[in-house]
């Protein structure tokens, strides 16, 4: 048993698609999503730092890069399951945690177990870095849903995902990086020319207004 | 709310891959797998009928066709999760059952709810048809793993899947259809020319011998 | 020679695409289409049964599941060939029939030949089950063309396919299941939000009006 | 009606796969195959010219480039249909010819109809260029089958295709380009390192010996 | 060393996509593009010939078929690099030329080296055939960009590509084939029903008007 | 101009394949490769840290995550171009550098330009983190080539890539992380069961022996 097992498993994440059955125009693998979230988190970290906050960059990169590795075990089932109750989501999280613990115990050499317990655990905690991860994860999901809407896919599930992503981002509206995103990035995204632009702008404004209150 | 929701969802099953991260040479969608299992069950039903047993064909087709629809909710996570304990598997089954109940209640018109509760419930019961489904599901999985082994994919996970499929089939070795499969179908499959043939024949014979005792 | 040949061939149907060169956004394999048609037929059968008609379920599932297996031999060339005359279509049907007879004679063990001659023969006969198959096959094609139109694909071929599917369904407008489909399913489908909605509703209403007469 | 229809249809040939259900490791579109056959024919033409024969290059390129356009109508069903009799193949060829004639009449402006009747007609005639096309078509098919065999795909269908391709090439063994191919190209192909090399060399030698007689 | 290396390399062109990262709805391989450009050039040559000009058909086919083979070495990086200056483009062209010379020296048998130096060199010279190639290459690119625009992809890069393609075609507006294309083909293309039709017609008319002057 | 442009461009890296035309069994996008290299670098950093060296984690993650972003401009042409001379490689590097500078100037807001000049510049410098990146990049390439060899792809290019990757890794053999990789990871990889195992072990041992001297 050694790290070869773990290194080879990275390639599996290239073949696991996010939200299988949902995205129609562009598939996103868990590996590619992890890359994008780390890139987004890096940018959000820049903003926080320029706003005078101290960023623990090691923690930020580590959280972003590893936050979805455990989808190898249980798949990407959490986001779009609209029939799940909070209790069911809690049960699924417990299952995932147990599978991860079993994996670390069986496949990771002892000298690295503590590091991977931290890396494969829940990264979205109350630290600045955990909050940036929460935002970055939803920024990428917002871009993914936008990619479908912009290309003319009218299935309402993408508007649902866009709304839910933005709503979650807005929960962190006191953060400098969220304010920058809302002021300097999102308007640029929405200024592109696509058929559902007006509807999406209206939805965005509604959410922003609600968040004001 | 009506059956349009259900009919449109069938197309999602075309884009959900079985065992994501595992199959490398040939991807199998849940829709295609369901088709193949129904075809295999139909053939196994022929054998049972010719052996003098009464087959409830409606039940057999219904079970085979619908047995994996619920993977829409929770994904195809049960087969290859080697880090799962029996308790975790039980928890996952409970989650799946609850999601299914929520789906039927929310999306299926009342006049069809009883039919879909039956169709989307556990089909692998103790009836002849339930047992044929158990065998047919594993026959297709055995063919899927064989497709990778035959094409020269040496990753041990396919041999594991082949072994586990055959072992499950052998639990039903008293059935006429399993005896036909072991005597007239499996040897033909293994007589093909491929590099790991000897190893697979040896593994097969070991399992068959153990099942004799 | 035995059933192994047939069972292995099922996997070929996973890699044969329907209407190659036509669908641009979503490819549909023959295997997945067969699954969907069987699911649609099952639902239409429910409606017929609730309307008081006796459904031979074995025959219905058998017809639906196997109706396109012979595309292995001659490909999916019949639907979109707009340059074909009736004579050419007849010739193609004859070729297909002969290829199927040769296949059954060469590849299916004698004890199953009668069953597969029935299964791989023309299923769209005048029985209730044959008529349900005719409708179910077009319902899935209608959904497939809708999937392209809804996603913004403006190539007129999809409107042609939608029109032709609906026109064929309307030939069976005296059936309870068609009446249910027209009254409770189709309006829900068309109520979705997509850019060509008005045009498709107008086309649908024109066809429905013509069928009234 | 004008040439726009024809020019847009070229893109359809990018999405029609050759021998659907057969190739497992590498899919080949009709467009890509047409490109490769034209490249092979160009090389074979070089050899013929260097051997002192006069090549009608316009005819050679025209034949090679256009020889499979009509697969748009009837699909790629001729090569691997092992259940077809000569009569059935003849019937299929007749159907294809009629569909092509209908297409030219309906879609090609009158001033170009003669050119496209020639281009979309049977190119494999008794001229030097027609013979080079016959060889080039099979050289590409031989490479396509080799691509599967070399990568370890043991399904016997590829050996069948390799054998049939080489046997057809050998029917033209009196041609300078075939002699060059057999002496200077094929041995280099077979000298590559792959697991079934010995078997393929033996098969090749057997066919070459038979052709000697 | 012999032609086997070259013939096997043709298959690589099936897996190299044009403008990677740009096309979202339809991927185009270099092999398929080469086929389409040769087909377009063939049609444009027809028009030139009917207009009384002498076409060197061998040269035309040869130029069109081989014009992008060298993308094997350097990839398809020239078209969409909007950050490139003329100096950088010149440097890239020099690199490509050197790689091609090295390839011909190392992989092509001496007796064919002159032919391939001509075929893999720059085809877009001042001859009639070189000019037809310049037009044909852009006609296919225009169709490729139209394929995205028509399907509702609003990313401005496709309008940019459409504009740049048409602008290049218009540089050859004195040619009979360009006049035919502008008068009889392009209006038919734009008359199709798609959401951005008005915008694309306006853009087209602006470019045509500018070219008048 | 703002960061939206950059964030949207991340999705392009999901559709740019590495070494187009080379990998046959598994395609690797630039996005997925960047994720994997960052994961490998993280693990190699663990080893260095446990060996008592100070790792600048921010720099290590930053280098690994961003090291191939510039492939957006010039494609992945450096690794496999066997016809390139050192001068050509130098010219290509200069082109890439200029394109990157143009991109940063045109697309990145001024307040972030310094950060992205550092991130998109050459990361493989003489620092510990630069050296870890050099190793991690080749470890992932070694795994990618192994993925093809293990699955039975006999094309010599993969052995070439494996050899070149290992040879580069061995240039850093004095590093603790390389020693761990050679002693505890590589043997585990090679102990898997695949047909070319002996050849690959021999090649590996030859390279290791040469590195000893």
C-alpha cells in the first residue's frame, strides 16, 4: 500500500462527470472543476489580500484543490437532488465521511494520513479560506450554468442552478471578494449578447435586491 | 404535474454513465444497461419456460426495464464502492428509497402512482422473476467487465467485477437458466481469443468448483 | 453457435447512433432508444388498461424492446431518407427481412429460433400492442426532435421530424392512450420556455385541427 | 435550390461513423475516411507515375474524394454485413443509385448536375484511376483494422476486415503501386511491436502465398 | 524509413481538433476540414471553369487536400490567436516551415521528397488554384462558424470568425467563383431560420458594401 | 475589461486536449492535467517537508496550478514535436512569452497584472518549488503514458514519453521527493499486471542504473 494508489486515482476524476444527466452542452469532469475552483479561489484571495485581509494561501489552495476528491466514492449527487430532504442530505454526508475515513485508513501510508484527513475533510468551514472556497465553488457552478443558458439551453434547471449559486454567494456579501465579484465581474458576464439575457438580468437584480434588505 | 416530467427524464438516463471512473474502453449508460438487462432477462425467461416453469412475463419485463431508473437520484454508486461497509450500504439503500418515494409523490399523477411505486421499488425479490433479474443484472455486468478484459485492459478492478458477477450468478445455480448459461453460453464467451484468456478460465473454473461443493 | 453471439451483440447497439448525421446536440443510441420506447409503451399500456382495454403485456414489452434490433444489419436509414420513394422503402424493407432471416438461421440456436423470428419481425401490426408500439416509437422520436428544437437548433429537419411524428401519432387518435397523450402530456411539453415555442405550438395546433376533420 | 444545400451537407459526413457498432477504439467518420483515401490514392498515383504510367490526376482525386458521399443516404452498411447474400448486396446498390439520382435531381443546380452525377456515381471502374481507388479504399480499411488489432482488440472481426482488405488489394497485384505497397509499406507496418504480430504476419504470408499461385 | 510512417500519421489528423477551445457545439478534426476544403475547392473550380478559366485540377486538389497536414507539427494555432502580432505570426510560420523540412527529410523516402515538399509547402500562392484554396479554406471556416451561430451559440468569437472569413473571401471578389458564392450560395445560407439571422445579415451587408467601394 | 474574461477562459482549458493526435485511449484536458500536477506537487511537497526542507506552499500550489494556462495561446506543441531543434524550441518559447505578455496587458485589470505575470511566467526555476513542479509535471506525464502502455497500446511513442519523463525526473534524483517516488511509488506502479510489464521494468532499470553513475 502506498501513494501510487492515490496518484493513479487522480485519473479517475477525469472521467467522472459533474451532475450527470444535467449538463447537455458542456460536460465538466470533477478534475476540471477542481482546477477551476482553485483558479477562482486564487483570484478571490487576491481581492481579499488587496483589501487588507491576511490570506493563508497554503490552506486556500489546499481546500480548493481537494474539496471534491471524495466524489470518487459517492458521486456528484448532492447538488441537484431536488427530492432530498435535509435529513437525507445529512445521511448522505455521513456516508461520505465514513467512506473517506475507510479510504484513508486503507490506502494512504501512515505518514500522510493526517494530511489527507485534513485535505479530504470538509473544507467549507468558518475561516476566511473556508468562506472563499464556499464562494469559489458557487462561482464556478454559476459559470457552468451560464454556459448552458448562454448557449440557448432553456431547461429551467440551469436557471435554478444559477439562482441557487448566486443566492449562496450573496450569503457572503460582506466579503470584499464577493463585493468585487458582484460589482466588477458579474455585470461583465451578463453584458454578453445572448437570448435569455433580459430574464437572467432580471433574476440577478431580484436576488441582489433581496440581499440588500 | 403529469407524465411529461417522467417521459422527459428518460433522456437523462442516456447521459448517466454506469460506474463512472471505472470503465475505460466502453462507457455504458443507465438507459443502455436497462435495455440489455431486459434482453438478457427475456432470454433467461425463455430457458426457464422451456424447462417447464411458469414465467410471469409482464412482471419479468417490468422488473428488468425499470430496475435502475432510480439511479437518476443517487447515481451508480453501489457496485464498485469497495470502501463501503454493510451498514453504509444499508444507509444508502434507505436514502434511495426515500428519494424515490418523494419523486413518485411529487412527479407521478395519482392514477399511476401505485404502478410506479411497484416499478421503481426493489425488483430483486424471491419470485422467479426477481431471481431472473438478479441473474440478468449480473450477466450484463459480467459482459461489461469482459469487454474491458478482452480488449486488454489489465486493471484488476475488471477481474474483481467479473469474479463478483459470476459469484452472484452462482448463488442461483439451481435455476435452469443459470445452468444453461454456465453450460452453453459462458464457455463460448471464454473460447474467444484474447490475451488474458487462461487467467480468466482459471478464475472461472475455481469459482465453478467452489460452487460445486 | 449459441446465444453468446446474440448477447454480445447487444453491446453493438450501444454504439450505433440513431439517424447519424442528423442529431447535433444529443446522440441517441439504438439501445437507449429501445429502452425509452419500452418505457413509453409501458405508460401507454397503463392508460389503455385504465380505459378498460385488455393489454397483452408480454407482447407489448416484447415488441417494444426488440423492435429495432435489426438496425444492426441495415442501420438506421429509414426515417430521414427524404429522397426515398415508396418503392425504394419497400426494397429496403425486403433487404432487412432477408438479412434478419439469415441472422436467425446462422446465429440463434434452434430451440429459440421461433421466439426470435417473432421478436425480430415487424412488430407494428394491427393488434392493440402493435398499435401502441407505433405510437410509442413516434412519441420517443417526437421527444428526441423536441430536445433539439428546445435547445435552439433551428435546422428545419427537426421540425420536419416533429411534424411527421405527431402526424403518425394522430393516425391513432381513436386510442385512449393517444387521447391522454394529446390532452395531458403534449401541452405540458409545449408549455416549457424555449425560443421556438410559438412556432411549435402553431404547428401542433394546425396538425391537431387537421386531425379533427 | 442551390449549392448551399450540398456545402452544408458536408458537415453531416463528419458525424456519420464508418461501420457503426464495429470499431471500438477509434471511430472514423466518413469525412475523415474520404480524406485519408484521397491521400493514399495520391501516394499510389505517385508510384504509378514513377513506374511510367500516365495518371489522370483530376480523375484520381475526384474519385477518391467523392467515393463515399452517398453514405449520407444509405449509411455504411455494405462492408461488414456478413449475413448479406450477393443478391441483397445488388439490391442495396440499386437503392443507393436511385437515392443518389433523386438527390442530384432535387438538390444540385442544373449546371452542376453532370459533374455530380459523375462524382457520386461508382468510381471503382476499370480505368487506372478506378483501380487505384479500389486499392486505396482497402489500404485505409486495412490501416483502420490494424489500428484496432495493434491496440489489442482481439475481436475476430478486425482480423476478418484485415484479411478481406488485403485479399482485395491482392486482386490488383499486377499494379506497380500494389507491388510497392506489399514490398515497402506493409512489412514496415507489420514490423511494429504489438501482441498479435506473429498471427498477423502468418495471415499476411498465407494470403501473399495464395496470391503467388 | 518509408511511406508507412506517413500513411499511419493520417489517422492522427482525425484526432486533432481545429481551434481547440473555440468550437463548442461541433468539433472539426483537421482530417474532416481537409476533406471539406477539397470539396469546396472542387465546386469553386467548377464555377471558374464554366466562366472560361483554365483550372489545373491536379494542382487544385493537391493544394486543398494537403494544405493543413503540417498542423500535426505545430497545431492549429494560427487562426484564433488574437494576441499575436504580425511579427509573432511570421515567427510561427518560420517554425512551421522548419519542422516540415525536418519531417520530409527524416520520414519521406527520397523518391517522394520533392512531391511532399510541394504538397506540404504553402499552397496559397498567386495562381488561380492558390487563390481558390484561399477562398475555399475561408468558405469552410465561414460554414463552421455559421454552424455555431445558427445553433444559438452567442459567444462573439463566432461572429468574429464569420466576419474575418467573409472579409478574406471578399479580397478575391473579382473571381468568378467568389461572385457566384456571394450571389447564389451565401443568401441561401442566410435565409435559414435562426435567432441571430438579422444581425448576421446586417453584418454581411456591411461587409459587402465596404467591399463595393 | 476585467477578470470575467479570464474566469470564462478557464472553461476553454477543459476542451483543449494535451498532445492532440497522441493519446488514443484516454484524452487529458489541460484543465485536468493542471489539477493532477497540483495534486502530485502537493504530495511531493509533503515528502520534502517531512525530510526537513522548508516548502513555500503558496508558491508551490501557484506554480503547479497555473503552469500550463498559456497553452490557450500556442497549444500543447512542445512535448512531442520530435522534429524540433533546440533553436525551434527557443523560438516557440519566445512566441509564447510574447503572446502571454500581450494577453496580460489586454485582458487582466492593472491591479492583478503583477500577480498574473508571475503566475503565467515560467514556473520551473531553480527554487525548491520550481524543481518540484518540474518533477510533478513529468510524474503526471509518466502516469499518462503508463495509462496507454498498461492498456496494451503498443505504439512506441508512449515508451518514448515514459522514458523521457523518467529521465527528466532522474535529473532531480538528489531530491528527497524523487527518492521517495523511485523507492516507494514507481515499483508499486510497475508491479501491476500488464502485458508489457517486463519491457517497462527493464527500461526503468536501465534508466535507474545510468542515473547511478
